[in-house]
């Protein structure tokens, strides 16, 4: 099978095309694959990761702190099932069940999309907190103070705002 035979990032990674080796360079993340013309030349279908993954966890077309941000940080704290989704799924959702949201966030984690500070580790009190603060509209020092992890590659408010901005639905 070639990459063009897969219909999603999850199928592509499950088939072994994402062995994690690309992440040896901390400046290169899974989102960069979407912009690589070389992948097309190898015969692999390229997904636009920005269109596939967004801050809109419940799939209702918006990214809201008390919905999507809360789902993200709860997931990163290890909440699953009803504890994950109760009171946090927005009206008009397309991912409305715990199973659908868990699958989506697991894919985001596998692709390092939710590693907001780029330190190759996903942590609720870093990446989750940055997501929630951003969705509440925080910027600058208010956004990042006490929430950027050691070894970050996106360490400044400007870098984190730009990254999160690229994930808006």
C-alpha cells in the first residue's frame, strides 16, 4: 500500500509511516509534513494537518475555553469517559462522545499537535494551560507565565500565540 491509499493521519500512522523518527529534530514537527513537497514525490498522500487538527476538540466549529480547552486539559490530566466530557461538550458538536473525543485527542498527541511549547512532552499544566489561556484570549506574559516547559522550542508568547493561532478552526 502507498500512503495515498490511506484516508486519515491515524491510518497512515497505524500503518507504520509515523515511527517518530521525524521528531529527532525539535524544530520539525508533524505539522511540517503538510508543507513538504517531497512527500508527494515519494508517492504518499499529504494531509494538511492544520485542516485536520484544530483547537476545536468537539468539532462544533469554534474553539472555546470552557469547552475545547477544558476537554484538552482534562484529557492531559488523564480524565476519560464521562469525567472527560461532562459539561464540556459544545452545542452542535460532531465529536460528542467520550470515545470520539478521546480518539481525536490521542491523534493530536501522537502527532505532537498538543505539545504547545514544543518541548516533546505533553503536560496539562503546561500545554493544556497554554491552550485554555489562549482560548480565553490571554496574550503576552499573561499567556505564558508559569506554563512553558523546560526544553521548549516555542518559548516566547509570540511563538506560542502564532502556533496556537495556526490551530484555530
